[in-house]
């Protein structure tokens, strides 16, 4: 970590949340003097993103799309540092072609996302969302639901978040099943996790929690056909990425009771457009806040600051892009 403040390098911070965070701003300014923050709070994309980044050698981005078209217009840009853990908005091959290095650190928000999964599970099992709404409406009725202890948990995607999720569920004496595209036998054996096929996991799990990235191979992966393989009355949780689940199919299964409950932190379009899904008493939604704990925000921000100096060839992260889960 450099001990002297860099007085010459120009840095742009496109991320709105980083730009609003006083402590992260101060820590970045202690390292670099020439920093442009997104103080207007714009959702930067296309031409506006180009204009914002133009003339800067380094940049911190969050959910902004970085692709060939963008990079071709930014000849001075040498480093992109990611505020967050998902890499699905970055064209790593284009970064490499343009000689732009990437600063990124895996797993910095894993605990934050994992704790949200536990919260969503408890809310769904004990019908807390519906009970809370009823109390606010002046109704007083006890809802009955099962304990988390002893449930069978299906973790789809055993990356940094998936591993943390499995560990927390095991503390509740749950049996954990997992499915991942990578061979995880050694890890699963050492940590008491049963690795199985996706179909087997869906058929056996009481709670299925998704921790896979959004890419061409996972887009619409959980369509009506695959969702029909879920155990009757199961709970589906998605804190990974919108677009991997067919939301209309989830709505239909919730309405018939085929699916016991669902809880989503992410949607194909954000904010979500289906008000009918949001109105269902057995559906619980949060506004993409999985990585928004106080601790995770600081960890992601500091990783992004460090990444401005510790960036490497973007091609070295190609394998990680297949495994990464959001924040």
C-alpha cells in the first residue's frame, strides 16, 4: 500500500453509493488527490458514462457496464477497480484487449449476503412477512410454521457466498446439499456437505438458495420446467442475480401453493415490474441489499481502493467470473 498521496493520477468514481460514503471518500482521497466522484448520483451508462470517465487513468465502478464500446472511447483508462463482487457487468476479454487492468477481490461481502439468506429463510418458514402485515392492519392471528432446525438445505453454487451460507445453516443443525459446476468433492467431504446433481437437490431440499452468476449459461436457468422439480412446499431464495429465475413461473407456483414461499433480493428488472408477484403473502422482497451491511460496504470499498494499485491482467479473473456470486 503506497504511503504517499498520489498527486498526479486522475481517478473517477462512477459508483453512486461509494460516492455518498464519507469514510470511503476520505480514505480514497488520502491515497489520491485528483478524484472525481459521482456527486450528482446519476445512474451512469452509455455516453454519460464515457463522459464521466474520460481523461481518467483509473476508475472505481459498481454495476456500470464496461464493454468493448465503452473502452474504445477511453484511451487513457488503465485500471478498473470493482466496488462489489459480481463480474457479470465486465467484459474481461475487452479489458485485456485494451490493456486495462482489473482490481477485484472475491468474497468481501459473503457474510452479509449469507446472513440475509438466513433472515429470509426464517421469515418464510414462520410466515413473518404475512404476520407483520396483518398486525399493521389491526388483525391478531397466530401463524404456525416449522423450525429451521433439521431442514434440508440445497445450496446451488458453492462459491464464497455459498460456502458461508452452508456454514450458517449447519449451525442450525440442517443437512446441507450442494450443486456446483466445479468438482467440490474434497471441500464437501471436509465440511459435511453432500454434493449431488441439481435434480436430486431440487427434489430433496426444503429450502433452495441460489448463489450462481448471471451469464449466458444461467440466464433463465430456473424456468417453469426446472422449478416444477422442486419439492412440494419448498422455499426458494434468490440473492444471486436477477434473470436466472423465471419470475412469472415463481408467481404461478406460489399462487397454487406448489411452492411454499419465495424470497428474492434480486430481479430481472430492478425495481421489479410485476406488482402481482410482490403482492403475494408468501413472497418476500428486498431491494438488492445483500451486500449492504455496514461491514460489507466498508470491505468492498476498501477492496476497490486497494484495487486501484493492486490491479492485474483481467484475463486472470476469467475463471472467477464463472463462479462469482453478487452483491
